[in-house]
């Protein structure tokens, strides 16, 4: 994982080899099923998700208890989150709007063929076929005076595991 700070923006990038085709991964990234899996991981049952062609939108309310401990010190009530996803060619871009928290987040997933001899870095679920390089780049900004960088650093330390877990969810949904 790479984390770079530039002008109060932390950029996190990671690359995986996922046991699925780019088309199946894009379908999974936009799907209701993946939105439900992600919400469930946060302990959230009530959310909305709509798909229209190559775009999707997820809206949910995140209670403070589902936030990282560092964030709970500054965020005492639930935050509203709206995630807009748009697929174009072999990439999916996410814009995340968070109301009630001093955080901005956007990310892009770039997909390319991994080749015939590629070894997946994510365990292959039953039914998986093919291999795709899954490059994710996320930009995170925390606007809390004096301690924003500390919160970003704490987020960076957990980012790799969160990305691995999310990529495994994507592979699981793509294999269905």
C-alpha cells in the first residue's frame, strides 16, 4: 500500500489480482448485493441502493459506533453518507458525500487483464474464473484543525486491511 500526503490530501493506492473478469467485477461494484454486503459489514441494515445502467447510488446513515475509534472522538452523532458510482470502460469512480463529518473521500478502481499465468492475491471464491488486476486509488481529506493529520495517519494504518476485505467481498459477489 502506498499513502502520500499532498496539500491536506492523503492518497492511498493498492493493487490486487482478483479471480474474476473485468466485466463481472464492474457488475459487482455497481450491484445491490455488494452494497448490502458493505452495509452489513458496518452493522447497518437500513440503506437504499439504486442502479441505472452504468451508475449506482447508495445512501445510508452510519452511527458513531460504526466509525473508527479516532473518529468517534470528534463525531458524536450519526453521519449521512451518499456514494455515487459510475462505470466507464474498465474503471469505476466513486464520489462519497459525508454529511456530519469533516471528511471527504473519493476513489477509482481501474481494471485490466492479469494474464493467463497471474496468481490471484485475493482468495478465489467458488465459481471464480479469470484474473483481473484491480488497482484502487482513494483520496481522503480530514478537516479537523491540529489533529486532522493524526486521524488520516490512523486511517492509513487500517486502510490496507479494509481494502483487502472489500476486494474479497467484490470477488465473492463477482463469482456469483
